[in-house]
C-alpha cells in the first residue's frame, strides 16, 4: 500500500490507549483527554501546513487565513474541552492556576481550553505524555510522507487546508461525546472504553484513506 508507513504509524499510535485500557487500567478521563488533545495536534500540524504553503507560494494574504484558523479552530476545540471537563464531573476550571492574569476578556474561552489541557497533563502525568508523544509521532510521519515527500506542499493551498481538519474532528467530537455520555450513564466499563478506542481507530483509518484517495484523484484530473 502506498501509504503503509503513515497508516502503520496511525494504527500504532491508537494501539497505545487500547493496550492502556486492557492491561494498565487507563480510565475514562485519561482516554477521553488523550483523544481531545489529538484535536490540538491535528490543528497544530494543519497550521504548519497552511503557513508553509502560504510562504512557499508567496501568498502573503493567505497568512491572514492562518490567523483566522488559529482563532476559529482554537475556540472550537476549547469549547469541546470545557464541555468534556464538565461532563467528566471535575471542579470548575481555574485558568488563573496556570496563567497570571485572571481577566482574559474575549479570550477567556481560549484560556479555559488551555487550562483544561494543562490540567489533564497535571492530572495524568507520564501516562498521557506517552500517548501524546505517540500521536505527535504519527502525525509527523504523515506530514513527512504525504505533505513533503509526496508533494502535497506543491499542490495544496491555505484555503483548502483550512477546512481539512473539521471533517475528522466533527466526527470524533460527536462519537466521543456520545461515548462519554454512555460512560456517564453506565459507568466506566472496560468494554465501553474499548468500543470508543476501536471506533476512533476505524474513523481515523477511513478518513486517512479517503483523504489520500481524494488527493490522488485531484492529481489525476489535473494531469
């Protein structure tokens, strides 16, 4: 398979929470936090791509899209993070615990999202860092293999890239929220966590292959 390396990295990264649930008693908070944090990783790599194609193509105006993406995607993920935090039944978010200025004004939601991220890191320590490292490595492999080596950098534009992450994260947000609600109702059972992990793996693989197929089809049409 042409994308065997990136697929292998994707599957390997998703196997870590699977083994964590089966053999190391990973709980609901850890698994859901890790999946939410992956949205931030996806956004970070997408931003790098947007900036890269804008600079490489000398389209300076597209840099404004990059700034808008940071704001829009950041608010989207922060709202999800705050909702997840509340759903897991934790105390109110205290952004002032991590940031010096308690008055964040119109950016308060972004700071609350950042506080949720740092709280999850503080709560789960090395375990979640292992999962995060694996996810970063997976997305890095895909970035190098597909964006750099297979030439997406020469074909994609910032406007196209801006909408790419949403198809994946909207599906994941909906699935994980439903899973979290099910766990809230039935308890943090191993089988429910396993279903969530396997669901995420299936969605990740399907969307990855769909993006690669669509990109290859667009190249064929261009030729």
